[in-house]
């Protein structure tokens, strides 16, 4: 029976804990993945996803699950969000995934972000471009699951 590395963590939303979880996830990636540059990009993506999940959580629980399935690595975050946030999440992910050139879209969004007074709004575009991950979402009433998937290049560490 083949075992596949994963972890699942649930914590109370606290922006200070996001960096701690990123370090934990980064260490997990470094130990499991042969490609250390990919490990670094995935740690960044995990940080961006958690930062969003914590910032927009409506209750006292945010979860992250990182799992390897064959040659794919998926990062999932869960939290509860207000109805208007659910619509914004859907629209943002749809725009990011429909962009024909992730790097060009990210550059465009950086220009837009420079004019914002609050938040950059760059997290999803950054995940798509820099971490080369595909994004999707699932809703169950007010609960949202965001999933980012990357192909594992270079295999796993023995």
C-alpha cells in the first residue's frame, strides 16, 4: 500500500499564525519534494491562500490541507464567508483562471493594486503565475473551499 504525504490543520483565524503555518508548510514541502524551488513557490502560495482565508473568515475556524495525489500537489483552504465575499471569490478566481497569460494578468493586477488604498488583491494572480497553480472553488452554503493544484516536477524525496 502506497502512502502519500499530507497534512490537515485547523486553527482559529489569526493573521499572526499564517506565517507560522507557512514555515511549517515550507518545511513539509522541502522534506517531501525533490525540487526545492518548487517547494519555495508552494510555500508562498500556501501563505497567500491562508492569508485570504483568515482575512475573510466569518467564524473561528480556518483549515488547510496539503496533499500529494500522484504527480499533483493540492492545497485546500476552508472557511466560512459572507454571501458577498462568496460572489467576489468566484468572480476573482474565474478572472484569474480565464486569463490566457498568467504572467501578463499578474502584471496588469500589480498596476491596479498600486492605486488601491487597502489590500493588494494580488494573492490569487500571484498563486497562478508564480506558483504555476490552477485554482478552483467549491461552496457549501456559507463555507468555501479554495483549491490550488500544481504538477510535481522532479518527483518526491525518498
